[in-house]
C-alpha cells in the first residue's frame, strides 16, 4: 500500500531531510529535526504525491488517505495528550503548504485549526485565559476564511475597526474576552452573508477544507506565475504539513522568533535573530510590533535599549544556542530557523538553508572549511558564480530609496550615478572637471570610446547584450544598461524622457547594470571589498576545474585586470578595438576610405608601429600564456565617419575633397553591415591589412623574446570564415610574413593559425576547415546571430516579448542556446577533432562568461572559455562546479 502520510514527533520521524521531493522542504526538515531529537511539535506530512494524484484524478484523494491521516492524527493526539475536537482538552493544529522549493506565491498557513464554539471553551479551561482563547478563535476564523473560504479579509478588518471605534481604543491588545466574543459573532454574520452558509464547526471538515485549499493553491495564479519565474516544474506538487499548535502568545513566559545561525549579510559567525515576547509568528512578520534582538551582542550592535532574549530568558536562550550549533553541524550549512516558546518551553517550527548575500556565502563557505564542517570541494559548490558580480563591482545601497525610471538590459554589471551627458566629448570634458557623468546615447560607436572611458556608466536606448556599448563596457568593467527602449533621447534638446518624466543634461541618474534599472537621481553605491577569502575560494575552484579560462582583452589595462582575476591567457584580442582611440581611428578611416592599395598601405604604415607596441605590451603582460589575436574584423558602420567634421578630417588626411570622401563613404554603406564586408572578407579584398597585422605580431614577438627573454605563445585568428579556401589564402599571407620576419631576425617563429567558428557553414564544414586550422574559437555572438537570423544590434526591442511569451527562456545573446547554437558547436567539435586530434577549442563570444554557458562548454569538451576581465572569476567558479558534476548554483 502506498504511504501517503509521514508522521514526526517525540524524537522520531517516518521521513528525513533527503526526502525533500516527497515531503517538501518544510516537511523533510521537520522530520529531520524530530529524528535528531530537537523539540518539534508533533505532526504529519501529506506527501507531494497526493498532490500529483489529486490533479491526475479530477481533484480526488487516494482512497487510503483518510485512514492514514486519521492514524497519524491519533499519534499526534497520543504524544500531546489532547484530542482533536475534544470539548475539554482540544488538540489544535496548524496547516501549512510546503513545496520542494520555497514558494511564497502559495497558500501559507492556517493556525489554531480545530477551534469551534465548543472547543474554544476547552481552550479557555486548559489555558486558564479566556481572552487568549477567544483571540485565538477569531484569528483562526479570519485566516481560515481568507485562505480556505476565500472571503476577502477587508470584510473582517472592517468589523474589527468598527469595534475599536465603538470602544474608542486603538490596539488589538485593548480588546477583552467579551469584545472578542462579540467580534466573532459578527465575523460569523459576514460568513453567512458572503457564503450563504455558516462557518464550519466540524474540526474534520475544517481539516479537510484546509488540506484541499493547500492542494488547490498549487494551481492559483500567483503560484503559477512564481513557478514560471523560478523554473519550478508543475509536476513537483506541494506537500501539506499538519502540526500540533504551540502558543507563543499565552503570556510573558511565551515568545516567538526567527533567526539565522550566522549573519546572512556579512557571513560573520554570530547568532543573528529577533524575537517577540507574548506573540504569534505572524506578529513578527507583520511588523506591527518591533522585535527585539536575540543576543546581547546583537542588541549592542543595534544600539537598542530593549532587552535581548539572552537576558530575558537565559535558560531557553541557552537551549536555542545549543540547537543552533547542532543544526549547523547536522546540515553543515547556515540555517534560517523559526521557533516558539510556550510557557518557558522551546519548540522548533522550521529550519532551512538560509538565503544570504554573495559576501556572506563566501565567508560562510570558507569559514566552514576552516571549522571542518565541509571540505574545499563542497565550499566551491556553495557559491552561485553569477553572484560574484556583487563582489567585483559597486552595488546600490540596498537601504536607499529608488525611483525606477525605466528598465533596459543588464548589459554590464555594477552600479553608478552621475550627471546625464549626451555626447562623448561632453563626458570627457565634465569628467576632466571632476564631475561624475553617465553617458546616454541611442547606441555607442568607436568614436564614443573616450566618453565611455570618462563616464561612470553608459545607458543606451537601442542595442542588445552584444551591442558595441555592452561589449566595450563589460571590457572596461563599467556599468551599462543597454536597449532601454522606453528612454526617448533628444540629444539636440539635451533631454531624455521616459513616459512623461524628463531628465535634462546635467541632472543626475543612477544605473544598475546588474538589473538593468535606470533610476532617477542619485542612489548611493557600496564599493566591493575583495577579501582574502575570495582568493582562497578561487584557488580551490582552480584546483578542481579542467576548463581553462582566458580573457577577451585588447588594452594593457584590461589584460592586467584579467590577469589579476586569474585569466590564463587572452582568448580574443579584437584588433579593431585597438583602433578606437585617439588618432588611430583617423588612420583606420583613412585606410578604409582609400581607393587604392597605395593609400591603404600608407595608412597601414601609420598604424603598424602602434600595433606592434600594443602586442609587445600584451605579450609582456601575458608572460608566455597564449594570446589569441584576431585579425581585423570591423563591421564597417562602426568605423565610417558620420559627422561633417569627421568627414573633413579624413579628407584632409587623404588630401582629397570632402565630397570625394562623402561619396566613398556612401559607396561603402551597407544595408546589413553585420553580414557585409567584414572579417576575412576584408582580408580577402585587402590582404595588405592582415599582412601588416601579422608583421606587427611577429615583430612584437621577436622583440619581447630578445629584449626580455620571455616566451610568446601567439595564436593568430581569422574571423568570419565560412570556407577552408578563405582560411588557406590568409594563412599563406601570414606564413610568408613569418618567414620574412624570422629570416630577418635569424629566428624561427613559433605560432598557430586558426579560425573563429561563427557561421553555421563553418561549423558544418569544420572537418575540412580543421585541415588548415590549428584551433577553433567559437564566436557565439555571430554564431547566435546567424543561426537564429537575429540581428545582435536590433533584436533587443522584441526579445523581451519573446521571453515573456515563453518563446525564448533566456536572451540567446546572453545565455547560449544549447539546443540550436549548441548543436552546431557539438558538430564542429566532433568534425574538427576527427580531422585533427589535438585541435584546440575555445569560445570567445560573450557566452564565455555566462555560468550556464560555461557549464555547456565543459560538458561539450572545449579546452577553454574566454570572457571579459570582470567575468573571469565567475567563469572559473562555474567551470569548477561543472567539473564537480554538481548542478550550477544559481542563488
Ligand atoms: C563573436 O562573434 O562571438 C565574437 C567574439 O566576435 P565579435 O563579437 O567581435 O563579432
Ligand atoms: Mg564575431
């Protein structure tokens, strides 16, 4: 016969903590606490399987359930020495839902169940407190009507308010027993009026009504929405916990409280909690009375003059402190507990792993290893990789007020405030004058770089997670909110407007790049602190991971930051980004707009020494670690001059008429620049560009080796390849330059040539391409764009709707689409390695720093991921969790 009901209490239990799926989180932990001898009021759990049965059988219960519940209830009666429905000595119970994952959207709790017009008299007698008994009864009616009978609570509040007005009192505590009796009478009238039938007096009917309401709440709209938001499958179902009532509101030797076994915001190993004398749990949560601190230390920290539980109830506090360490030793994790003290006796009502900040998670994990509670591997599984963001960037002060103006994509984490500016020049100028500024643009382009550098944060109204603003801001470690479609920018007028609210240039806004929020005014931020714990935990993570982590970096500053964060090389140096700054962009424009090879070579000659110097610095910083340099891949629209002044400048440099430049720029205009004349296509058209770059790389390598005796591991990467022939032609150019530079310097150059895989054709033809390529790096930004046929620059405007409608679970430019894009990666991996066993495989799209995508990369068998510097620690930790074979920790 199926066991549908699991009892607990009196030092034993049918269930245990591992039975969470069957008993729900609350039920499993009540059973566990009971069986390790903690004082838990006895009760029983109706399993999640009953919930499943209920919905599979038109809301009917399994036939054996009634008898099993009756038997379990009889056991509870025996333990507490009271009977359910007994007029003299009634057993009262609480009924609570309890799913596998905590679900605040569901029915919560009914307390004092079992009270009726007769048993309330029994409670008067057994408690010796008439006021308490009638107060309990009216609370029960209110809760039961609200959650089971679904009568709106304002009906009852009205009655109570009127009563207080009549009596001319303000507080519930001012009502006497006779007043409560009166209130109850009127409550009953409300029920008759609303339901056309009386309040159920039969305790059995009450019990089954509450059980049915819990199961029914599994399918209420709030619960459905909550499940959707938190990826909780409908098939899980909820359990129901029925438990003997204990009262924290029966006098001054009673209390109720909640606590964390360690501080959940700092992680400090200090007991942290609150309690209220003579109160029920709901009073603590409802905030009607201000709770007091559990410990003297807590009281002093809060500068409170109200006594701590440690002082008021030293003996009970002593037991609680003992239980705190028992629970931590048992669960080997920080616990979040609820307790009640009835007439000086302590009862545990709940325990669960406590929610905590990233800072606390880190400290607790490292401390617990030192305390011998967990080992290092376990510690590595305890921290959500994505949460490390909180530790690496400034965050908004959680205590501060915020008025959210608009929401965009959380494109680059961290928080910042500053005065709004609409041009990069204004940003630079104001920053020079010591002002903090936020650069606001429809979208950014290479000529905004100096403004992005100068700004505290960047806001754009268009563009997605891989837009120029997003990618560059992440590289710089600056907060960025991208694609905030509700923000209307009028740069000429110097205003931004969001649904009627206008912010003028010079007025302040705050960005939270971790949530995508744009906030009016200044919200103070908190600076991150990287403690020794952080480095220690990252060391442990490195000890278990097999996937290497490199960085996407092109500036010495970014490369150095990435090294500090543990990058094991550069996986993508976007050489076109090296041309964004200063005069370089002018030379690049000159090159692009030259109409013959001679003109291009002249421009390239200007760029070459700067390129060489760049590579020297990168090679030095990376000190022998691999450096993957991608040859030029400029989507042309990012580089063409736009303003008249820019046109004029290029015309001057090239010595031709401005009109001529305009005409050439117009000729180069593309409708789909992302699918246009970029990547290797540019190399095929103008091989002199790649030739110059290869020369700069090899000369830099020779210089670093000669001057500093340092080794250089250069990998030269060709972008946007679709065919083997494209790669072969470029490889010829590179090999020839290597020969020349080698001969000239009397050395043999050691380097690899490989390709990005960022087009579906390249993935499919990987077997053939691997004949020429020594490595592949998956450019999943373009691969996502081209697999979905979805523009990485323009899709932000409708992607959110796609997510809301459940078409996409995540933004595919942020989290890898493992089914589609992932299949192309698998195919390329398999076909590439079949041709070349030691083919090196990595990923350098933005997904390389996304924990779920890192998991996929580990599982598929890539050698490394590469991501922006500030995401390196996140990728290291995600790679470690993947290697340990545990599920990715996400909260
Ligand atoms: C990519 O496409 O994934 C990539 C890394 O290249 P980029 O973003 O520069 O196009
Ligand atoms: Mg690309």
